C-alpha cells in the first residue's frame, strides 16, 4: 500500500476553488482512503477499485460519495464528488512535500 501523508487536494465547486488542501491518501490496487481536516473535524472517504486505477468512494459518517481515477504510476488522482447538497471536482497531488 502506498501512503502519502502530505498530499495536496484541489476542489472545484459552485462556491469557488480551493487549492492545496492538505490530506492523507492510502492507496493500493483494491482500496483508496482519503482523510483531511475540515473545520477541525476529520473527514474520511473510503472506496474500492471498480477497475484498474478507478475508485468509487463513500464518505464515512456523513452523506457524500465520489470517484477518483489514476493512471498507473501517476502522481494525480482526479474525479467528481457529491457531498450533502454540493457537487464538484477534485484533484489530489500524491506527493509528500
């Protein structure tokens, strides 16, 4: 399993764009976990592979779901999310700065 303790997430939604939001990513061929702090609360998305480099995720403890995609060996995850009444896109850079 690859672990990226200091990955950076960009989110795009109707309310604007947020760049370089710190997050942690754990990923392997079968599973993907994203964790980040929002308003001092830990937010977690967990999901499983639905094909080579494609993941479907669900929020843990709140209403949210999303997809993320990664080319083999790539340093980016990209996808779409829906959370409560909002929706948007996200891009995560898999780097440990």
